[in-house]
C-alpha cells in the first residue's frame, strides 16, 4: 500500500466517524468538486436535500461498516 493510499484510508476513516451533518457537508463538497462548473444541478441539489431531510427526520438511518459486514456475513453463512 502506498503512502497516498494510507492517507486516503485514514482520511476516510476519520470522515466516516464524523456526525451526519459534517459527513453530509463533505459529501456535498466532493460531489460539487466532480462537476465541471462547480455547481450542483437543480436535480442533484433537490436529491441531496431530500436525502438529508429523510435522514434528519429519522425516516432513514445510516448503518455502520460493522453492521453492514455482519449482515453480509450472516447472509453468506
């Protein structure tokens, strides 16, 4: 593993441990950085806003990496 890969892994672990609002902000900024003009399309903005609203209202919930791995292992067992 290269030094860059280790740094990316550490950064990702740090970001995933942040509270939802901070993770949402970082995700939005990353998506914006991928767009040529630096702006989200109205459709993407509406989708992101809807997802954040559903998460904040409790309609949906996030799953930790450990939970996902446990569920996959249970399915494969």
